[in-house]
C-alpha cells in the first residue's frame, strides 16, 4: 500500500476571479500527484493561474492517512 496524505490548501486564484479565496481538501501520494489532480479539477477559465498551484500545494497542511483512500479532491469551498 502506498502512503497517501490529505492536503489542505488555499484556493490559488486571486481577486477578482476569486473574491474571498477558499479551501481545498485533496488526497494524494505526493505534491506532484496533488498538482496533477488540481490541474484536471480546475475549470478552464482558471488556467491562467496554473503557475500558482504548486506553490499552494507545497505550502499546504499535510496529514498522513491511516487507511488507503482514492486520490482526488475530497472537498472544495471556493468563492
């Protein structure tokens, strides 16, 4: 079993695209997988902010998971 983690990170688009930001919970095995998950998850109109995703992933709060869970976005609260 590959160790996976829960990443809690801030939503990356800036004002005025995202008025108040947001919080994302993503499960992945490493920062690269989480980055790729978020690239697939985000809406096309947000692609101009793709350069900010890795910074938010690297600075995320990271919690190890005790059980194997599928990788992906678990929850997203964005404005």
